[in-house]
C-alpha cells in the first residue's frame, strides 16, 4: 500500500498573504497543472518565500497532498493551497501574525475549529443530527452538495481525501468555464456570480502572491 503524502502546512504572514498586488492574468493553462511541466511548476513555486521561520525557507508543495491531488485532476497545486488558506485559515500556533489552513475546520452557520481529527469527527457527528449541510476540512467541502463523492461524511476529515475532492470539483468548474478562470474558481464557493467573483478575487490575490513573491 502506498504511503500517503505528508499534509505539509505552511504558515503565511497574514499581512503579506492578502496584500494588494497587480492581478495576474489567469488563463485555463495557468490554473491547470500542465502535464508536461510539473517539474517546471515545482521549480517556480519553490522560489516563493512564505515560511514563518527566522531563516527563510522556500514554499514548496512537492511531495504534498496538494501536489498529489493536483496531478490527479490536472489542477495547479498552488491554487489548491490558496483555496485551503482562504477557506480554513487559523492563526499558526506559536507564530504571531501568521496563518495556515486547518484540516479540522467545520462550518455551518458559524465555524468550529477542532484541535484534532477525533474532536472534529465527534463534532461532525453531532452536527449531522441537525443539518445535512456542513463545510468540512481545510477545503471546506460541503456535505450536502458533495457528500456523494465520499462513502461517508467523516471521510472528508482525511486531508488527502479532502483536497482530492476539492481538486475534482475545481477541475469540473474549469472545464465548464474554460474562458473565465475567475468564475471557475468562484463557483467552487458559490453559484451566484457576484459572490463567486468576490471569492475569486481573494483566492487569486493569494495565488498571485504565492506565484510571484521571490526570496
């Protein structure tokens, strides 16, 4: 049996992550992980400085769940990581001013940030007794609309499964809107065009920062 890739969660300086920058022109090919250029993609993101260390360590999704899911569904793993931060960012432990995605995040009318998978699973079971619609995990996959993609809701608390499902959803949206990347990204969050584009602006701001910030 293959060993699952590491989750790899990088902490980002909050003030830097969503700083305003000139929007990157995004095409379908930028969002899709071009099959013949995986090494080139990895090399380009390796130069992005986003680590919360005293010594600069380059951001790199090689070998992570984001790379694995991105390759499987032909989606840029940096885009997946950007969505994870937008969807489930929490304060990074012992690193003031930094944020990182949380794999144990649940959300109904308000968010719930569990400290462990077991705690998250227990809370998920409680919530499912009162509602069908729960956003689960670092990618906030909704159980009502996407629960059919897994055997049971708690499977979405597995980080790799969570990112794989998100990559599948995003891949479908990119295929549906090949000439409107912002709408494709936004539809991951909402089918309402105004809310979708608002969401896409946040994701693309972080995505642009991760792709262009240099050491």
